[in-house]
């Protein structure tokens, strides 16, 4: 009898984070063998997880750990966005990628998919600059970069504006306290992608045929449909059913939208390039993303 073909194997770096959890789920649903690394061993059902500090681990240990997993594809969903110093951001977004690629150099070359950001196009912030530097390193090594716009969906972190509002509304739903949401009196249109659609794009980029087409390329993941941030805020409050008052304040002098361009967040290339090369398009709209955000926020135990 012929031996069954083994399942393809993926290693997800940053598997316990917002994006990493959804990437793991997408690969599991497609029948992949999923391994995950995170600073803390927070395993998820079906994922073989190890605690590996990618910023501080000795290079030899990284090479040994990678050889032990022997992945067909490595996805880097790790990195820093909020609440860290510029040095910490450079370590997490740029130096980490160089360390992993160096460690991979001694092993049979798996496909490498880096999750970047559309903020790389302007590189006007430490986040954009460090992610752009990582992209250059990945492309030089023949990997693939998927640049993400703003993300929404189940588990949206409190570091983001809508994630913070969702947590605030969830606390009010439990306690009955009054809610006041403060926002800038600026009408911005930004592009938001459901994190589950982003995970599906990563899965598409790991397929052998698509991986050959996008080797050494960077793609913007775009819906092609920017939305008004204030409209999203109002929709989230409506979905929650929690009475809330919105206070608008003027921006501080010299304020500019993150990334340096009003409305930054739309993929520069639009949705057609990813559709052509990956066979992928976003299928979830903002309403579904906000419902996922709310359902997760309201289900968390108090204090988390």
C-alpha cells in the first residue's frame, strides 16, 4: 500500500498574537501541521507550540529549533506596534527578521512569508521604518511580504482605537457604568481588513503554485473600500447595544494621521494584484468584522 502523503508543515512566529492566532487557525482548517513559536508557551488546540524568544535567543538555538521543526513554510506574524520604545520596536520588527533569516540560511529553504504594513510606503513612523527595513531583507532573501492595512475582527487588541472602545463598551455592559468615548474631530477614511481575511491571504501565499509567483515580491492586501472611522465607531456602539456618548476633540497642533498621509491604510496597488497572484480577495465587510470584535470583547472575563 502507498504511504499517505504527510501534511505540509507551517511554523508561525508570534503564534499567540492577534494575527498569529488567526493564521494558525486558517492553516489548521486546511489540514496543515501547525507549529507555533511565541515568547510564552500559550498553546492553542491543534498547534504544537514552543516558547522561543526570537529577539534574545542565541543564533545557534534558533537554527537548531528550526531544523527540528523542518517547516515547509515559515510565517512571521510577530512584531511590535504599540507601547514599546523605538529600540524595542527595531529589535522586534527588524533585527528579529534578520536573525530568523540568518538561522534559516543553514537549513533547506522553506517558503518565508513576512507580514508587513502599508505604513511602509511612507516610512514616516518608527513602525513604518522598521517594517520597511524588514521587507527589504525578506525580499533580498527571496521571501514574500504581505503588507497589511488596519485590521479588525475577533480579538482586536486594546492597543488599537476600536479595540480599546470595544473593551470599554464590554466593561460597561457588565457593570452598567456610563460610557464616554473621546475621539478626534477629524473625518478620516481608512482601509480596514478583517483579520480572518488576512489569514486566508497568508494561507494562499503558502500554496506551492502561488508561492512561486510571489517569491521575492511584496503585495498590498487591499479591500479597495476605505471607510470612515467615525462611521465604524458609531456602528460598534450600535452593535454593542451599550448607550455611549461620543465626545469629539480638536487634534493637537501639528497632528497628522499615522503614516503621514490622510487616509493611509489603503493598499497602494488595490485589490487586483493580490487577486491575480494569490487568487485571494477579502470577503468580510466592516459590519462582520465589528461583530467579531464585539463578540470577543464581551466574552472575555472581567479584568482581562
